[in-house]
């Protein structure tokens, strides 16, 4: 398996030349454009890695399905989906238009920014510190990594430059959909996006989703089976921003990407996959990362379709 | 199995009270609102049926993935997807807006009307009669039903009232995307939508998709494996109009609905499903039909997620 | 006065270098880019001209306020404005989007194409020939030019390439707003756009609008005073496509432009102005023509604000 | 004249039954629905009043053309119109959509909220207190009322509930159009909207606009002639929210309305008009107020068209 992964990395390294590292959050500009790494964890907890797999990067939007799972367990399906829809939007992740044109004015799904902010606002806790603590513990349990922490520079950078997210949050508040304090919710959201991970962390989370929410290492159930199914469904229909449809065809693995360059894949009943390549296309997905996912899907016949 | 199906029909017949039969095509108003039927064909070609499974209805949008498969084989993936996109649109099936706002002005995907009309325009043939003949043969082969034919009343009714489809086709022509004669393309499209089927026809097509494009009955390959995968992917991301996301969560079976009341489901490597219930919700999907799909998915654990 | 006009033409001829003649109707490509002419007719029927004032060109959208006047007299204000709105749309003249998003689905105003097509459909007559005859007579009376006729090459060219207009007309029909036969209405509309005029014809129509609808030459009332006021109001709020707001600031004269290069201005109780310059900006307005209008407005202090 | 005004008030009082006082700012709910008053100031500084003309109300959007005039004098036309467009938008005053769809992402015009916020951000001053001071002096000079002041309850209410305005301001900041601190700009904007006026104050401002920016009382020039023309043009094309086109037809007087129930009219070279009627239609305009403006326009033949 490691040979296969190594070959996939070698074959696709060329694609790291294309695109650009994210610039809209100044801290993210510091990434090394040519990095490319992969980790696979299978159902027997075997770990296979290749490429720049030790590099840390911020989780960004890859966090969205995880906080969705937590919010679903905290609030139940009915409450969550009264505040956020279930449909792909066809628009970029930071689009605000459909909030104005749709009635009720709820975000189309939890994978676009407006929806993810709503989800973060629904995580339970006595106060923001408690909510953050619960969220971090959930990420730590799912990844089996007790040392997960927040990259403070990225967090501060997001907070300083997050005006588009503020626009969405205030719009949702003006419609009565978001009822919490905007800056509190965004502070938690920016921290969530700034959690630092490696491809192994993502692969570990992915394999636990593949195992329907039960932790491979401990046998402990970390999320309900239904919740794990919902999360994987969104990863297919909306996981790769407004390129999800094309990705479902070319890869066919439930996945979520982030502008930090990460991709988390989960192959039901088979494996979790983490990929990292910080150079992005116009829609915000890792160019070489998608190529790696295409290669592994084809070589190991992983498409769910 | 037939007992299970019978119970599913019995349990869900109550939902036929809700919604309304399609009215935008006058002929469709004649449907019997309380009809509900199901057919399952498994990989050993066993056929199980329950409810009003002998009723004929027009295929309508359920035809879209089939003509997509034919167009893909006629033209290749690259050419088809230069004319039609691969992304869910988030808009109703007859929406024209995104044609104006997106560059290039191609339909978002082949499951909305604008995209399906483009797909129909790409079916090869010496003339319209030849194209129709090739299309009908493809439907006949996939369903194993040599007697498939067009409901002339519905076809005439669609032709008379199809001005919204004309608007889309002329828009696509004004953008240079559609290059064929509009009335010729629409004539073929209206005929395609007016093919009369039963739930068994749909289940047969579904099982052949589940079997990656090989005909269960004859062992003959009817479509490339890759084409069958593409078709099933669109059935997940865009198969149930702008309710596809919710359906993927609650059912999780690649499916396509039509305003005639039909739903075709395909469970990879397992079975094909045909359902009929003509009373529709606001988005154009069979209300009781979706309930039936939810029941069977849950009882037989068919979700792909 | 003629010296003033001559100087205005001389000073602004340089701007004919910018932009391009209309290409979307193939016949219009034949115009001479550097032509620039003006004609002013005052309330005492004095005629002043300068530049290429003998050139003929097709009236195109400059016809829209005139057919609006006729439709208002044929149907009354209430009926007309139940089918077409009164608001600027903020969108390009051939935009279809707002037809989908607004309820009821009527065009925003009679100066965008969708609205103008609706207006043309409301002109009374036993048949299309009779409607055309009534329309031509109205244009002839207003311009005092018995010889006005249709440029057959432009008409055929528009008919061949008018798919965007067909898209709008079919959309309006699918919504039940347009009830006439689409090709009949468009045939009349394409003929209306293909009437050949000179700047003198436009100035003559303009001065009759300035005189509240009474013909300067004969003293005969050609349209109701209220109708003439309505027409002039639309010329301010929507007369220069989606550049009307800027033009109202820089020129301040009720005006209507067309992609043939014409601009018709009407200064209430003072004069009518016709300008011709076929090189257009991106919004479809004559670049040098607007400059000429700015100059004359400033020199003669003609802004209504 | 006062008899005419009294009759107009008497005839139109019935329309105060329709619509509702503004509710989106809680303080505005306290208005008396049946109030209706008018004041006319002519070019000889004669003052005529009728109805509930002593009532104070907050100026709200009627302030927009005034701060536009100040920003134009502070920054020049070129700079202002590089940040805010000149076109009617066709959308409601608090719409955010076009900010996303138009390139560059500047507000369509200074009369919708997004544009007015940009204008407020361009008023010069050492700090917010200084800017407010300059703004208040400008309003005081134009109205000839040294006692103008801010209604603190309304101001606090706007600040508490102004999340839609915050959404727009943060969106503009995320696009780099607004560069100031959002809460500072909005604080100034909310204060501007909360200035308390009577119909006489509005009529006084109106007559000074009618007199091309020269103060009737002192003969002092308060704004450049060109600025006064620009302001009046926007009052025609965008002064009555997305009902400006219809109002231009039925009234034809450059006017600006506010959700406090005020309407300010300016008849070039003739008079200023102030009207107050707090019950609004769906677009935010005073229902009885518009009727009063229609009556006075018709009786005194005041349409500029």
C-alpha cells in the first residue's frame, strides 16, 4: 500500500505547480506551494503515509462536517435543519445572494460559510470557552490526537480579515435566523477553522466516519450512525464547494476540502484518507490534492457509485 | 420480499392524499391521485411487485439520465460536458436565471430542463426520425420491453404548452450553446418525456444501471461502466430536482423522479427499483413515492452512505 | 444655432474612434463608425442640422417610447401597466432574470426588450398587417415624414438572429403574460426596430413630444398630453438602458437611444433633438452621441433638473 | 394657497387608513397612523401649511440626498462616483444581492442603504464627533433651523436593530470598497437617520434645492449648482425606493421619502414641499403622502415632464 501511495504522490507532484496558495487570509500565504502528502487509515487501523505527511496545516472548511455532527447530536436533526437547509446551492462558498432570494432565509446547506456559521452557533456550552472546549474534545476524540491545538496566527488573521463572514452573520441575524451575538459566534468559528492538523489526523477522522461513527481505536461510539450517514451525504453533495458534482463523478468518495489545502475522504466500511496540498484552484480546492484523490479512487476502485 | 413491498405500499398509501397531480401539462391531470405501486428487480433478475404496478404513466424527467447515457456514448465525456455542467444548481428544474449569470452560459447539469434539452440535442442520427428511433431502441433495450411507445396525447399536450422549455432553448441558442433547430430539438425532447412506462420498466432500467451497464437478461453491455457511474452520480447530486440533498440524506439511493409520478432507483450491485405515485409536492416529486423509497431504504438498509 | 451645432459635432467627432458598431445584428455591422450628425427642431419649427445628418439608420430601441404611446392610446394606462411595470430594472436591456424572480412575472418597464415586446403585442389591429400599418402611420405622423419605410435587410437579419428576444417572448407566454402568437409579435417587433430614419425624423418626433403630443406642423393632437408625459418620464428613468441614471446627471434631457446609433431627445416646451453616431459603448449607447448630448445640454442649459 | 393645501389634506386623509407605520425600527412603531401634514415654501419664502404640520418625525432616508450633497462637496464627483454608482437598481432599499453580482462591487446608487452608508463614510472630519458636527450644521443651514437635533430613542433603536445595515457595511468592507471602521460609520449613519424634523424643515431644504443650492433666506450659496442638480436627478430616478418610476409618472416632482413617513419634494425654480404621513406601503413610502404629492402636482401643474 505504501508503494501505491508513494507512486500516487510522485505522479501527481507536478500538479502542485498550478494554482495558488490561499491569500484571502494573510497567514495562509506562508504555505509551501509544492507540498503534497497523503495518509490512509484502514478498518484494521493500519496507517499508510507518503509525501509531506508530517506538515501541519489549518483545518479550515474540513471542520464543517465535524461541527455539523456535533451540532446534530447537541440539537437533534429537526432543530438543526430548521436553521440550515440540505441542498447544494450552486454558488461559491462565500455567497450571500441566496440568503436574500430564498424564503425562509436560511443557508442552503451546512458546507457553505453561512451554513457553517449557523452550525457553529448551535454548539452547546455554558459560554464560548465551554463551547470551544467541547468542540476541541470532539475533534481530539475523532482524530485520536490529544495534542490538537489552534494556530493562533491564523486565528488572529481570520478574525482581522473576516468581514465577509461578518456580513453573512449579520444578515442571518437581521432575518432572525441567527440569534446569538455575532462576534462570539465568529470567534468560535474562526478558532474552529484554525485548528492545526496533519493528514493523519484527517485520515483518522475519516476512518471513524467510515466505521459509522465508532472509534476504531477504542470501540467507543463517538457519533450516532444516522449522524455519520448525514455527514457523509453532505460530503458528497456539497463537500468540494461548487465543484462537488464534478468531483463526485471523477472521484466518487465522500470528501471535504479546506482552503488550508486539506482534503478528508471517507470510504464507507473501508478507510479514511487525508491529503494535503496547499495550492488551490479558483473554487478553493487543492489542485494536486484532487488529482491524488482521483488516482487513489481509480487504483483501489473506491467510488461509491 | 413481496410481503415487505406490500407492507410498504400499505403503510404509505395514506400519503397519496397530499399534494397534487401535475397540472402544467394538461394531459397529466388525468392521473389517479391515489395510485401507488412499486417494483423491485434484483441482480438475479427476480421481479417483485406490489400496489398499482400495472399502471402506465409517462416517464417525463426519469428519461433524463438515460438520454444522458446515450449522449455520452454518442459524443464522449469531454464534448458533452463542454455543453452542460456537472454541478447541482440549487434552483427549480425550469429555472432560466443561472443561464444568464454564469459564464459560459451552459446549463448547470443534465438533470434540469435546460441541461436535458441540450443533452437531447446531442443524440446522433441522420434526422429527427432516426434520432428518435435510436433513442427508443436504447430505452427498449435497457428496459427489456420491446413494446415501449409514446403517449401521443401527452406528447401533443407538452408540445402545445412547452413555452418555458422553448424560452430555455432559444436562450441557449442565442448564446451559441445550442446550435440545432429549436423546434426539432424540442419535438424530440417532448417525445422522450412522453414515453409510457410501468414501474417494472423503471426497475429493469435501474437494475442494469446497478449492474454497471450490463443487461441482466442478455449479459450484453448496454453502456460503458464509466457512463453508468456518471449517470448514477447525477442521480444522487441532482436526481430529485432541488430536493436532491434532502433525499440523499433520507433515502441515500441514486434515484430520478419525473412529474408523471415515477421514481427510478438503482442500488449499486444490488437492485433496481421503480415506484409510481402521481401526486406531487411543490418541487415536482411524488410525495408517497418518496415515502416508499424511504421505507425500502430503511428496511433493506440500502443507503450508499 | 447651426454654428453651435457645427462646433459641437467638430469637438466630439474624436469620440467616434471609441467603441464599436453593433454586431449582434449582422446587418448593423455595415455602419460607418465615424459618422456623427445632429438635428434640432425648435417650437417654431425651425430646423438646424450639422454633421452627417443625411445618413439613414434603423430606429431600433428609439422606437420603444413611440409604440408605448400608441399602446397607451389603444389600451389605456391601467391595462398597459398590468402587463408591464414602471420601474428601472438596473439590468441590461436583454436580461431575462427579473422575469423569473419578480412576482408577477411582468417586465420591469417598456424600455427593456421584454417590456417593449409586450407593448408591441398590445397594439391593436385586425391582423399583423393592419397592426403594422397603424404603427407605421403613427411614426409617419409624428415625424412628418410620409416616406418612412422598413429596411428589409436589417429586418431579415433581426428575424434570423433574434433568439434572445424569442427566449423572452416564450418566457412571457409560459407565464401567461403574453397571450399572442410569439412569432407574429416578434415579426412586428423586428419590423418596428427596422424602420429607417434620419436625425431629422427623430428631432421631429422629439419636438412633438416636447409640445405635449401636438403636431408642430399641423396643430393636430397626435397623442394625449398624459401619454406624452408618461413617455418622457420613461425616457428619463430608463431611456439609455442601464446607463440612464448617469445620463440623467450628465445630460438631463429625456432621451432614448438605439443600437442603430440614434438618440432622440425631447426638451419639454423647447425642442426636439436627433443625434446619430453608430459606434456604441458596452451598454448599447452611442459614445459620441452621448458626448454631443452633453455638449448641447451644457451650452444651451437644457437639463430639466 | 393654504386653502388648496387644506383641501388636499382633507381629501387624502382617508388614505392614512391603509398600510402600517414602520415596525422594523421599534421606536417608529409609536407614530400616530392618521397624522397627515404638508408645508410649501415658495421662491419668495412664503410658507404655507396644512394638517398635522407641527409634528416631529425622524428624517430617515430623506437625509440621503443631503449627505450626498455634502459628500460631493467634500470629495468631488469623481471620487464619490468611484465608490457609489448612478443607476437605479430595481431592488428594495435594503437589498444586498447586486453587491455580489456586479463588478466592481459598489452600491448601485446613493439612495439605497448600501450606497447611503458609503456616502456617510465619505463625509470629512477629524473624528466621528467632528463629522457629525459638520453634518448637523449642513442640515441646520439648509433647513434654516438651528434647533435640529437627534432623537436619541430612535437612534438607540436603530443601533440595536441595524443588523441588515451591518451586513451591507461588512460586505462592502470585505470588498475593499468601504475602508472605515464599520461601527463608526454606522453610528454616524444611524444618527443621520434619527435627525428630527417637521414638514417645514423639509420644505425649506426643498426650496433651497429648487433654488440651485442658494439659501432663500440669506442669499448664501450652500451647495454648488452642479451638486444641486445631481441631487435632484437622483431624487427622480431613485428617490422613492423601488417605486420611483411609478412616482415619476404619477407625480413628476423630484422627491425623497423616508420610513419615518416624510417626503421632501423640490420643484425646480418654484418651491419646496414637505409632507408627513407615517403609514407606509410595502416599499417603505408614505401611502397618504404620495396621494398628497399627486394632488398638489396635478392641481398646481408641477410635473417636470
